[in-house]
């Protein structure tokens, strides 16, 4: 296993908790301010970091998972190795996992992961048994949204929707400071809303899904089609990749767009317009106060988000007669999922500490009773009686 380590200087980052539900506000005010580990699991890598109570990354390491297709245990072993490595230098109290896949409502099993061999995998219990600390598992979009609400672009928002634009489209919903996971835990799969009946075929099996028109895959597909057709508008990008069309990537398109390449600018505008159309539909259904746009494609900044805002206003139901949700770029970058997973794990650490304290108190009561019994004194009550 190859690993890469980065140590970060601890920075002060304020936490804004206004206008949130009283239950979640109370949870975070009473959560232990202890370091926890966040894990972000992708298709080819696992990133782990120790995060403090203010969302600052104390240390970050990552490992490749080249054998991901052979066995789920390969990824599990990688996670355990990274956590144990970090535990050598930090007092770790809990571990949070952000997984790219469907996680059940109990946040214990990964029901399905498109890029890993996980099918109904009991990840939480397996890791908890090996690490001997509490473990929390959630969808990576949920953990990223949580981080942006706590420490990033969504601070102070009471109704937030996050969209992650990467290979596809992921998403998450927060209301009154609580992640809305749905009855079965798989809410937020916005990328598979149908926006074009009979449109492009999606790997999910349907046609016309939103992520086929506004995602990294959509961006690259359009650029490669123009280049493969030897379109004159693609001359610049063809020259950049020396005619090898498979070398065209999303970051390259964004780079050329920033340099003023007309085709790349237009492609990002198209992706942004489709993004705005989808956001308008979500606003009609969910009425959030803020959309946070994250994921790798969001690195295009206003080349993408500017057209998205314009299309959102044009397609918003009741436009001109209703407040408009704010559309903001995510602030925490590729580490958002890791930071959010660590912060959610802090609440699990609190419950674990409370359970341990209750066990200790129960043991101490039994000890007092046993000592009194051995001394020949009749105790006033037994541990089984009410109030014992």
C-alpha cells in the first residue's frame, strides 16, 4: 500500500450555529471537543484525516486501493491501516466514514457502491470490531454537506441543499441543522432525476438523467465528441492533446476555458445552464435557502456557476414573486467529505462516552453492594431495585 502524508497547520475557524434546530444546536454544544478521524472513500483512493472540533485538519494521509474490485476487505484493511497510523500520533476518539454509495438509514451498511465491490456491506460493525472505537458511516455527499453547513459556504443556513458535481451528480439535504436521509437512507440522488425524456443513456439504466447533462462526464463527453469529429471549434484542444482524444479531461477543459478558448467556455456554459435547470426543479420541490455547489467541476467557478444562476432565475417557478435561494460555491474543496465525516463521528463519540459512563456507574454500584454484603451489612437497596 502506497501512502502519502500531509501535515496541516491548525487554524482558527469559527463555527456559526444560528438559526438551527434546538436538538442539533444542543448536540454540538455538548459534543466532546476531541479529535476524530474522517475517512473519504473514492473509487481508487482512501483519504483519512484527524480533524479537531473547529473543523481544522491536524494531519491528512491517503492510500491507493488498486485491488478494489477483488474484495471489499481490501478497502476495509486500508481504512484500518490508515486509522492505526494516525492513532500513533493522535488521541482518536471516533471514526467517521464518507462512502460514495448508498448507506442504509441506520448508517451501518453500504447497500451499494458504484465504484467498489460493496453490496449490503456491514462496514460499521466490521470496522468498529477491529478499531475498538465508535464508527459512523454515511454517504459522502451527506458528509460534505454537513461540513459546508458547519464550517463552509452554508454556515448559518437553516435549509440547505448541496450538489456535488464530479463524474456524476450527488446531493444532500439539510433542514434545521439535520441531514435528511429519507426512509431508507438514500435521499439526495438528484443526479438521476429525469430532465430529458428519452435522452442520453445513463449507467443507472434510465435515459435523460440530470447527470448526463450537467457533470464531469457530460462535459468530457461533449468535448471528445467534437474533437473526434475533427470540428474546427475543437482545434485548440485537439492540438493540446496532440490528437489523442482520450487525453481530454475536465480539468483540461476548465484550464482552456480560463485561457479564453471559445469551445471550452461554451461547454461549461452548457453544463452550467443544465445545472440551473435542475436547481430550479429542486427549488420547486424543496424550497431551500441556499444551494452549495461542490465537486471537481465546481473548480470552474463563475464559468459554471454564473450560467447556472442565470438559468435558475429563468426556470424558477413563480420567478419574480418569491425569494430566490442563494447559489454558492463550496469552500472546503475535496476535503469536505472527510471533515464532515469526522465532525459527525464526534456526536457518536459523545454517545459512546455516555454509554461507557453508565456502564462504569453501574459497575461501581454493584461493587458498593458487594462490599456491603461481604461486610455483613444489609444494603438499603439492591442494584435491581428502582433507583439503584
